[in-house]
């Protein structure tokens, strides 16, 4: 079999990188996951990285999650796809544990951490929950309102407002 390599005409979008990374994150550490991560690493090698934050983030994207975190990531990904609310048992940075109903919007990586971004019904606001601080995820049958993930994706350039 011959492999034909075409020149890259369009780089991956942030949405494509986020979707690939989330899919890889919950594949685990099996042979298929290793091959898929190597393909993503190869794809990301062609990006010109002049930012340490982006470089660290891309490195995290290609590392497997621990098995227990990967299991929770699968439940979160299913809830995002199904547009269903989830119930999180979460330990914050101070060690306080809470239970929160969350409308999941997207997952992203910043530096060395994965985050679930969603609408927290307890706070009535968008919140980011670090994967390694999520103790448990309970799926629900409660529909979640549709939310656009675009403004929550990593590496997105923000438009600056122009002064009049």
C-alpha cells in the first residue's frame, strides 16, 4: 500500500483539536489510543509554537488520562453529545466538596490540566471544573440547553473591541 502525503492546505481548527483531544483522552492506554495519540502528536508538530502555554497545553492533549479520570471523561463526553445535564461531585482548590448540577458545554485543556466547561446551576454561571478534582459524575436524563462551545475553546483568538 502506498501512502500519499498531500501538503497541508488548512491547519486544524481549535474545534477540531478539542474534539480529537477529548476523543483521545477517554480512549485509555490501549494500542489504538497510543497510535491515535502519536498521529495527533505528528499533526501538532507542524504548528509553529511561540508560546509556552500553548506548547504545554498541546503536550497535555497527547498524554493519556488516568483510568478513573478517563472513565469520568467518557461520561462527560456522552453528556455533551446527548445534551444532558450531569451531576458532579467536585473538590475545589480549598478541598471543599460540593455536588453540582452542570449543563456541560465543552472540555478543554490549559497547560497541564483538563477542564469541563459548563453552566453550573448552583452558581447560575459558566464555570470550569478541573478533571482531576471531579470525584464522580452522575448522568441524568435532564435535558441541557444548547450552548455554543466556540467561545470556550483553547487557543481561540479574542476579538478586541474598537474604541469609538
